[in-house]
C-alpha cells in the first residue's frame, strides 16, 4: 500500500473544521489524530446543536463503535427521534 503523504500536507494547509461523532472509547484518540494532522475539532453530544455543527463543519467523522442489539435499544429509548 502506497501512502500519499501529500494528503496530510493539504489538510494542514486547509485546517478544516471536523465534527467528531465518536464513541466514548475512541473519542480522545480520534480527536488527537485529527489535531495531529492539523484539523480543528468540534464535538457535541447535544442533539439540539447538530444542525449548526454540521453546517459549519468541513467534514464529519462518525465512529459508532460496535453495534449490538442492546446498544441500539438503549440509544433508541433515550432518543427524542425514536
């Protein structure tokens, strides 16, 4: 596999705003990786902020972790969307 290191250079030049929607296990690691390549990170757990956050972001990272029936049901039971 050949790595195009120019991508990292272009990211550093642009300094994109990245909305990070990651699971609790990886959120810190994803944030550190994005910061290391020059991205500006935003994150929120508040569903009321979602529309605004997406509108200002240049990119969105979504990492939901491992899906299980229990996690799906627990999330759906707490959501105002379900």
